[in-house]
C-alpha cells in the first residue's frame, strides 16, 4: 500500500472522504454538491463539474484522489497555478508534486521516482507534458504494473480551455480528449467555471465525457457585493475606493495595456502602491508581479484580462472594472476572482458614457489585433454579431435598475428571487425621475442637428454654449438652443447615455460617433410615451459605511459572532510572517475566513482551534501554538511592525 495521506496510522480500510475533509482540510461540512461528486468519483465514475470560481472545485478531485489508491493526475494549464496548489496541499500534509518544463533535471527525476514508488497522492502536470508518448507509456506502466497502486483518477482543471468557443482556448488541451479512451478503468473528472451552454457541450464532447453526469452548482456568489457607479473622474473614484480599503488586496481591470500602466503609475504617484500587469510585459516582470500579489507584498494589480487564470489567491477582497467588460461572462468570471474564501468581497464597475462605444469598436475592429494584442485575423461576421450581442447584455446590466444578482443569475439561466440585499440597487435603491420632457428635448435637438453631431455638441446646443463651433454652424438659431441651460452637463450626459442604452438613440461609431434617432424614439418624441430614468450615482462607498456593512456580513457567516478586528489584524500579521518564512502565499497558511473565525471564537486550546474551519491536523501541528499564543494575547500580539502594510 502506498504511504498515503500522512494523517493517521495506515490501516487496511482507506479513510472515508468525510474523515479526510475534516482531518486534512479542516472543513466540517461539504459545500453543495461536493459530497455527491466526491462519492461518485471515489466509486470510479466520470464527472463533469460546473461550479463558479471559488465554489470549491479542487476538493472534488483532491478528496477522491486521496481516497482511491494510486496517484491522482491533475491537468492544469498554468505552471504558476500548479505551484500554489501544491504548496497549499503540502501545507495541509498531503503528498503532492508538480511535473512540468520548469523543473530542473534532478528534481524532475525525483518527482517521477515518487510517482513510480506510489508515494504521491496528487501529481499536477501540464497538458503538453502529460500527452507526450513517453509520459503516457509511463502512466500505462504504473497502471498495469504489478504491485503498484495505479492511477487514482485524471482531473482536468479549467476544462473550458479545450473549447474554441471558450475565451481561453489552449491548443495543447485538445489532445486530452484521448485520455478517456486510453485509460478505460480510470475515472476522469473535468472542472470549469464557464457557464455558457454552447461551450459546456463542446467541452464534454471534446473530452469524450458526454455520457458523464454533469454537476451544475448554483452560480450565486452571495459574499460578493456588486456595485455599478457612473464613471466621472474615474481615477479619483478609484483612489477614494482604495483609500477606504487599506491593507486589502484587489485587482483593477482595464481595457488596454496602455491604460493599466497609466493607472498603476498614477496610483503609485499618489502613494497607493500598485503594479501593472499585461501580456506585453516581459515574462520575468509578469512573474514578479504575480508572486508579489500572491504573497500579499503587493496589494493592487492594475491589469488587462491577461491577469486571470493564474490567480488562485483566496483573499482577493475586491475587483474593480475601470472599463466596461466585453460580456457578462467575462465580468462574472473576473469579479468571481474576489472572495474565494467566502468572506465579504466587492465588485465595483465604473460605467462611463463612452465605454460601450469603445468596446463596440474593439469588437468590430478585432481584425487589427485586439486589446490583448493577439495577431491580426479576419473577424468572422457571425462571431462579431455574437460578441456585440453579449456587449449589449453587459450594457443592459450596467444600466439596470433592478437587483444586480437577479440580473446576473438570470443571464445564466438561474432564476433568483430579488432582492439579494447585497448589491447597490438592493442596499440603496436608485432614485428615479420622470425624464420624459428632458428626453424629448434631447431627441429633438438630435433631430434639429440633422443627426450629424456627437454627444458633446448636442449638449452644448441644449445648454446654450457660445462655442465657436456652434456659432460657425449657426446652431444658436435652432429652436432647441439653450432650452436645457438650467440643467447640468453631467445630467445631460447621464440622460443621453441612458437613451442610447435603452435604444432611443444610436451612436454611429463609423462616423465620428454622431447621434441618430431610432424608430423607438418617435413615440417618445411625439409625447405618446413617458420615460422614467435613474438619477446618476457617482459616489463610491466610503470606508466607514463599508466597515459597518462588512462587520454584519462577516458576523452573519459566523452565526452572529462578532469579529475582533484588532485581533484579526494581529493574526493576519502572524500569518504573513509564517508564510514569508516558508516562501509561500499567505493564504496557503490559513484563509481570511479561518482567521476571521479565530478572531471571533478566540479558541483557547488545541481542541478549540481544531473546531475552526480550515484548521486540519497538519496545520494544527505546524501553526497551532503560534496562533493560540497571539489569540491569548501573548508574545507577538502587539508586534504589528512586520505587517506588510
Ligand atoms: P475553485 O477552484 O472552484 O475556484 P477552490 O477549490 O479554490 O475553488 O475553493 C475556493 C475556496 O473555498 C478555498 O479557499 C477552499 O479552501 C474553500 N473551500 C472549498 N470547499 C470548502 C468546504 N467544504 N468548506 C469550507 N471551505 C471550502
Ligand atoms: Zn440585489
């Protein structure tokens, strides 16, 4: 029998998955669906698992790999991701390793030796490594060889990478389709967070898993608070937001590489340390940023969507969209990188007047190379149509006045009964007003301008500006000149934006973004219809408002217990010291959720500490004393100077 799972004496009967859940991972309960999936795979079944980011996919293959004899082979697309997962497993006392092109020859040999001797419970491999003939024949040998424990399972993480429909297609994933046929007796489990049904079916077909049961967990992420504010002086809005969240880690997504550098530079100049990340940076710099972020040495990364899959950090507390994402799918996936540990997290979207138009032209102009600098390619008109449709759904969401969660989950086909109580529209319902008259003014002004001018000029005419352009065109003689002078420019901008997004006006992107009326505008223009719009919201929540809200949210997750914030900070500092000493990310030691529970329950004994979610046997042995001491208020409890912030 291989020397499995370090924990407890080696007995004839393998430990149950439930016992391992508690002893190794320190969790008392399964999350929804985890148990069913684990039991199914333990019994040798294939599975296709669809769970939101942070839902807890890893356990679905890690536990069966521990229970079943032999090593579980885990396919993961990014080497950096493998390393973090292996670190986290080792910290919990599991025998895990990674095998990929980054290993030195000696290390690679040692890893293979542990695989052959049956000492490994989990081996993470890159797809291109796994599918080489030499590696496959090695696995066949292990599977068929006498005395060996064989292969526990194959797990394919980020399985959507196999589909060209998905947004992360990786050619090296395609070969994985052969696995199912090559190893008939070994269960294959594929996991992804990509929801869209087309991609889902494609992935299953390509991996020969069409007959495997499909587990779809609810997509709700209740701990994430969704907020959309109107973009005005976005840099200032971002600074206010960051000022209110000192010491917290987060990601700011921008649409272009250039913008990430600009924003990161300006934040740094304002004393808010941040680094840029995009695919155009040298590999070494990208790795440096990613590692520093993983270790809590760098708190804010301003990035393009290239900063994504490798982010396994569980204590990302916020995701800001500085620019409009291209689809609700990307938005949901990106915001989903916050709060994986189940603690309160925030998703802030700054939504500006011109944003939809910019994304629109990026989609249409994809042939000139996208924002991520992919090589130029001819855009398939059907693809463009699909993307534009997705964009308009995104705009509809950003502009919506109803519960954000209801809108998001509804988009993914999961009805949700609003209100959720944890999004901006639920917490602070938007103020609306009768916009009929103002809308008529704006629409008729567009008409008088012969549908040949852009937003800025329309507003100038409405407000009676005496600009040179107005005088030159004689627009001061129009009947709509100055009829909206008593209304602010900001108000007009917000109104016109809403008219565009509700389909009364279009912006002709190909022709200097001039405004045109649509057929829908007629009844409104002729007074046959009324229109209710939202008052613009531009304020981001300040620190004080948020802290109060957070405390109650945290307490809710802890059955009414109050988190001792000062103790929480001390525990966080201790975690950072321990993690640095071991050169692993802080969350590998304990998650924020675990620290918060410690700071609420204040365990005094080892037995009490074991009751805290996330504390298993190995971590108790390794870290128990240090944490108990700080909780008891002993040595180290006041030494905050080593905290990174
Ligand atoms: P995913 O891969 O689906 O994005 P992970 O497997 O990384 O998510 O899990 C996200 C977080 O949830 C991790 O911090 C993990 O430790 C935690 N988690 C997973 N399952 C449980 C559970 N049953 N109880 C408590 N926490 C859990
Ligand atoms: Zn809501």
